[in-house]
C-alpha cells in the first residue's frame, strides 16, 4: 500500500510545488489511516485543511481504496 500512496503523492506534488509547498508521507497505520506532513509554503497556509480534503486526501483515497482517512500531522 505504501508504494501506491507514494505514487498518488507524486501526482499531487507538482501542484503543491507550483505554490512553493510539498507534502511528505509520515505513516500508514494498520487500520488504513495515512498521515502526511505539509512542507514549505503549505505548512503555514491557512488553506491547508481545504487542500488536504479536496486535493491530497481525495486523490490518495481515489487511487488507494484501502485508505480510510488522510490526516495532516
């Protein structure tokens, strides 16, 4: 599952990089929760929760059906 999540993150990364940000995979729990960490401009962005829900989390969950939730840490 980790490889699939990493591939999904690679899809998202150019969009975040265009705004000076990035996202890092921190952990995937046994119960399907993916933990990510925003970096760069995304780390302090007031829109990061929106980006998590409508971008990062959505794409990861679409590409990897075993993922139950994506959270930022």
